[in-house]
C-alpha cells in the first residue's frame, strides 16, 4: 500500500484520500455504506468542510466507532474569530468527535496571519491549545495566496487543485511544499469531472510522492476503482503518458476548470458547471447533463447581466460571459438533436 506523509504533521496515510464533498448528494444510508467500505479497504484520510451541508454529519455517523484509526480534516470559511469558534463546535458535534486532525481555512481570499487584525489565525491557535484541533492548514484556488501561505511558515498543509492538467506554477507549489516540509493535499484530481481516466489521474499523482489526492467519490463503482489502486497502483507507463498528452492538447486553451472562484453570480448562474457544459456533455454521460434541472440552470445564462464580475475574478483569465454563451449555444443544439455528442 502506497502511503503519504503530510509534511510536519507526521500524518501518514494511504495515498487514496476520501473527498467528502459529493456525499452531500446521496442519502445517509448510502453515504455511510460508501465511507465504511472505503475505511475497511484501507482508506484512512477523510476530508470534508463545514460548508458541505451534511457531509460532516455523514462522516460522523460512519466513522464514530473507528475515530482513533482515521484522520479527519475539515474546513472553516469563518470571517471572524467568533464565527470560527462557533463553526468548530458544530463540526465537532457533526463529526461526533472531540478533536479535528486537520483544521483548514477554506479558500480565503487572503492568507490569515497573526496580527493581521482579523483574529482568525489567533482563533486557530486557541483551538489548537485547547486540543480541539491538532494541525492548521489552508485550502486555496489562488496561486498568490497559496504561495504566501507556504512562505509564511504558518501552515502545516496546503490543499490546492492538482491534476494532470496542472501548470508549471502549480507543480512549483508541490515542490515548494516538499522543501518546506509542508503537506500537499490535491483537490480536483479529476478536474471536477473533466478527467474520466482514473488510472491516468492516479499515475500522475503517484509521480509526486508528497502529494495526497482526495478523490471526490459519490458512487460505489467510482470507489471500487480507487480501491483497486490500493493493491495495484497505476504507474506512469508510456501508454498513460501518451494518453495524458493527448488529453492535455484537447483541454488546452480556454476551458473552464470548474473551480467556482468567479462565483457567486448576481444572476444566479451556476458558472462553474455551465461554462464547461460542452466538455461535460462529451466527457461524461451526456444524459446526466440533459435533465430538466440542468436545462433550467443553462437557461439562466439568458439572464446574464454582463457585469463582468466573473471575468475579473477568473484566475485563468477566461472571458467567462462569452464562454457561457458559447456553451449555451452548443447545449441548445445538442438538446435539439442538431449536434451529436456520442
Ligand atoms: S457577467 Fe453574467 S455570468 Fe458573469 S457574474 Fe455577471 S451576471 Fe454572472
Ligand atoms: S470561469 Fe474561471 S473562475 Fe469560473 S469556474 Fe471557470 S475556471 Fe473557475
């Protein structure tokens, strides 16, 4: 079994971490079954967030009897120390535990530091001194904040999007974390559903020994595929390398990574999915994208106010409103049967 140590935390776990965002979409019984199956097969790192509605509660239900055998990471998007304390108590209650192994700031727009006037980092230190959290981490989608967090020496882990579509600058983050003995947790290792070859996704992550990918799992079939990697970890073969190169070419240029950094949208458009609909239609089962619910979401593009808020926030420099229109036009053609996605 391949293991990863998260830098100075000393947390050493199976290289297949469990990302508990998607379990929000399934019922308690199915979620508990999935989590317990993962645990029984050797998965021992579970990542959730206060923001993921009932995800913490489901993890608590599933893991309460094996609490001392697993590591639980959660996140807070608190903006004040009071809010942080309040959220931490809720997380502890939901997770049915009296400590969190890794407590992370959830994608803040700046890097919290002691003395910055927000009191957020001090609140983290207080929670640590009280034994309610064991390690302090940060998650982010912005390169600048991630770099500042690494340079600050204040954080034991960084959670950042990292998949085989990563840029040189993303790879630099991984290397910097290694040099600073800081743990690196890879989110969106499947690029929010755009990467459909799990073997290639794993082989890429396996190449970086200090990286712990957390797979966002919702279906038993997806879980089974990742569990099979525990005994047979895919390696970077010539065949996989060629596949990745081909996929990178296909996905190069102006495509939306689904990070959601441009949201919320004042017109209520679910930009992180709508702006990459053409890709989702072709790279995942198209019927999932053609439901009434998704059609209604796509129709909201007609209400775009062209305020350009999204465009100014996109870290990939995308012309988001234009991309939305392009995706909507394509979507309507697919719906009308004028374009085939098979
Ligand atoms: S330009 Fe349109 S899609 Fe972008 S934030 Fe404004 S309303 Fe939303
Ligand atoms: S448009 Fe840009 S910021 Fe918005 S979800 Fe896509 S990649 Fe992320």
